[in-house]
């Protein structure tokens, strides 16, 4: 038993040892696999040990001050602005509170509409407006501080998103405005009841308040801009006088809708142009262009703005006024369309008033300031060139995003195309070297717009410009119509491609022998054809002249038609026969105008009296050559007949009325108007209508006078015509063998 048990234990132990050995081998293999895997992990990523943690904490401890220093430096400018604007806002708010308390106290003793109460209320609103602007500036500075700190710690995207939302809300706020929410019960004095205030817009440099308004009976109608001056509550009398004169000029040009000057206020209404100022648009365009595909598209759009502005200013100058305050803040852009606003300084070019220094720094011509200090009048200088300087300064800003702080000495960045720099410099140089007028500058800008639309602006040189070559203004720039906004918006090439720009510069072609021979052959052929044609035309005219002479040549002289008792007039009619044989001679005269209607008859009679007096002297001299010692006994004296060739309908009442006026004026000046019946006047009108040939008409007048045994009268046949918006008096002064044309514009 013992031996068997020992043997069993020995076998069991042997089996267990072998099993344990297998299990141990498996465990060793798994342990080896784990060691390899752990070693690979150690090679790929070092383990986070206590030393690593200590190093990280130390690094963070030392980097936090660096981050804080960066954030503080980044936001230092905004922090200074925040402190400054906050102090200003506190001061303005203190004044506002003081005026409010004073207004409450005065309200117990004064009527709400008394002058003192209105003055307190106006001061309180003024301080409140200033305080609101100061607090808004402080808020913007605080946002700037938050933006700087957020960018330092990687949260800049949050503020960018918020700024975009605020900007979008500022642009679209008018969609949510309810006009009925505004109460006009406390409207300023003499505020027009037909308009309802929608919002108050930022003020300009004058004492006026500017409102966005709608017609009271049009809840969803278009917006207008109403500029209001209160003469009893802070209104500047000088500004009111200047703006009222400018408004009269602007209303004639169709720039404002209506205006009114009352006892307590002056206001005028203009169209409202949606969009942004050129200042905002240029800065945005430059930023976007630098981030995208360079500044070439920005230059194209900026030149397009200048092209439209020059068209507007050219119409102003041709209407006799200049704007005087052209600057980026007075230019509203919407896409690629631009509008010029603020007509407050508009002045007639022929004004006898003294020049003033009004305008905006950087965009005001320094020579205008110099001439104003010398006491020069507007009419004594070429004031239109002041606007040309301002347009050059605006183009400087539009191209570079910088103000021309040094006037004509300002220099654009090198990246701006050289030819654009040349145009700006010429617009801002001295008056004697500047562009002559807006259309002369428009010619160069027009060419640059076309080159920019073709993508060749950088290749253009100043020598390629039309003004450099002395070219006149192209015909497509002489019209006064505004830019076709529909074509501008639909043009795929943008501004510069919306019109058919002429090819100012054509590439030079090399001359070859074949081309020279072809040109010589063509010129020779054309010359031969021309000579043959001229010979044929000359021969035709000669034969026609002979035929007409044979047709018109009388079978008998005019003296043969005289009655027997009027033979004494024979020398006079022989002189007429001689004059008609040499065909009709005459001259032409135009009187500068237009004349007033009341001055027309005296001017015409003076001219007719001078011409007929010269004829009378010539006729008497001819009669003396025939041996007459007393030619005045034959010719007697001048007799005038004034006859209108216009119809008798109501549209020709002016023409028919002039018949009597001219006859009366002739009688006052010792000229003898012939006594003539209405039937004889109709006969003369019929004769003019029937006989279109001048020689036949003159002979018929002489023949009828000879048959009647009278000295031929001097006939003034006239019409009143309308051409290109002007009214013209056109007359033919006729004595057989002599004729004089007279043209007088009148209104």
C-alpha cells in the first residue's frame, strides 16, 4: 500500500510538474509579449511621470505672465481710448443731468413752449446726444479690449461672429422700423406735417439736424432725407443763408425735392440713397482685395467711382455752379454706383461773393484758401478747378485708403499703377497746370476704366493718355445723361465694360513694300475719281447756271413795266436790273443773346435800320453815277414792310404780334413803315411761299412795284422757330438785288 501510494504520488507529481512546466512556459511567452508591447509604447510616447508633471506646471507658471503681457500690450490702445471716452461720457452725462434738473425746476414756472424752456430742452438734448456718442465710443473701446484678450487666448472667432451679427443688424434695421411708433406731437417749429420722422441721421458740420423721413400718407413709401435748421433754437444764421442759397441752385438742377424758409425754421428734402460712405467702402474693399486676389479689382472699382463723380460734377459746372465740398463722407456707394450728397456749400461760378475757406481739410484746395484770404471774388477765379482738386484728392483716398495729408505733395503707394498716380498728381497740382475742366479729366479716367476692364491698367503709361496726346473729349463723354445703372449692374466685365469704349491707342503696323504700293494705288485711284467727279460737277453747275439764266432772263427790262406817268423811276429800275443780272448779294448777322422778349423789337429795328441805311447810301451813289444830280428825288426814302411768314394759329401768336411791335418801333426811330392792308400782307406771304428761288422772288417784288409805279419797299420777312430748347427770331431783309439774313435768340 505504502509503495503503491508512493508510486502514485510520484506519478502524480510528475504529471503536475509537466503541467506546471507548460503553464509556466505559456506565462513566460505572454510576459514577453507584454514587454515588447510596452517597449513599443514607450518608444512611441514617453510615459507621464512626476517629473513631466512638474515640468508642465513650471512652464505654465512662467507662460501665464507672458500671455498676460501680450494681452495687455495688444489692448493698451483700446484701454486708453476706453478711459478717455469714459471720462468724456461722464462729463457729458453730468452736464445732461444738470440741464435735466434745471429743466424740471424751470418747468414749474415756465410754459413748455416759452423760449427759455425751449433753450433748456435743446441744451439738454444736445448734451444727451453727446453723452450717447461718448458712451458708444467707450463701448466700442471696451469691445476692442475684449477682442484683444480673446484673440490672445484663442477666442477671437467668438468676437468676430458677434461683430458680424452687429454689423448685419445695423444695415438691416430699417426693415423693422414701424413709422407709427414715432410721435410728431413734439415736432420742432414749422416742421413739415406731410413728412413723418423715421430716424435721426448723424449731423454734418452745420447746425442742422438731419432726419430720415417718409410721406405721412405712405407707411411703406420710399425714404427721404430732410435737413432742418431751427432759427430760434441753436440755428446758425450764416449756415441757414448759405444753405438756402445752395438749395435754390440745387432745386433748379433737380437735386432736391422741395424746400421752405419760414419765420422760425428752414428745411429742404432730398432723395435718400441707401448704401455706405466711400470711406467705409474703400477700407472694406482694400481689406478684401488684399485677402483675395490683389488690388487690381479695387483699382477698377475706384476708377469707376471717379468716372461717375466726374460726370456729376461736369453737369454741375456746365449748369454754372460748383459743389465745393467733395469728400468721401459725402459720397454714398451702393455696389458700383456712387451718389454725391450734401449741397450745403454749392456756389454759382459767376457769384460776386467773396471766396470762403469752407470745406474739409485734406480735400479742400489750398489755393482756394489762399485766394479767399486775399479777398478774391468767386467770379474772378476759375472756381470749377477747386472741384477738380477735390476729385483728385478723393481718387487718392479711393486708390490707397489714405488721406492726402501733404496736399499736392502727397505720394501714392508704389503698388498703385503709375498712370493712375499721374492722373491724381495732375488733378491736385497748381491751378495753371491742372486739368482745364471735369470733362478733360473724365477723358483720361474713361480710358483708364476701359484699360482696367481689359486687365491692362498696369501696362498703360502716361504718354498713352488722351490728354497727353492732346485728344479732344470723345463724343460718348459729351452727353449729360447719368450713368445707366441697369447696364452697369448687368455688365459682366464690371465698370469700364458697360459702354463701348473707343480704342484710343491702336497698335502700330510695320510698313511693307506691298502695303505702300497698295496705299499709293488706292490714293491715285481715289484722286483720279475725285478729279473726274469735280470736273463733271463743275460742268453740270455751269450748264445749270446757263439754263437758269436763260429761264429767268426777262424778255423786257423792269423799266418797261413802269406806267407812262412814272418814267422818272427809270434810272432806279435800271439799277435794279443791273443788280439782278449779277444775282442777289447779301450778308448774315447773328445778335448774341438770348434777349428778353421786351428787348427784341428794338434790337431788330436797330439792325434793320443800319443795314437798310447802308443800302440807301449805295443806291443813291449808283444813281449819281447815272448822272442824276438829285437822286433823292427818284429814290425818295426807305419804306419798310414787316411781315410774318408763320401761320395764323394760336401757336404763332408771338410771331403775329411782332408785326405790330416792329412797325411801332420803326416809327419811333424815324424809319417809315409802309402803310399796307391785310390783303396785301397775305399776297406777300403767298409770294414767299410760292417762289422758292431767291432771284425769282426778288424779280417778282421789283416787277409788282414797277407795275404799281412805286419805289420797291424793303421787306423784313421773319419767322419764330424753336431749336434745341432755344427760341430764335429769323428774318430776311429784302430789297430787289440785295438781301440780309438776321438771327436773334430771345426768351
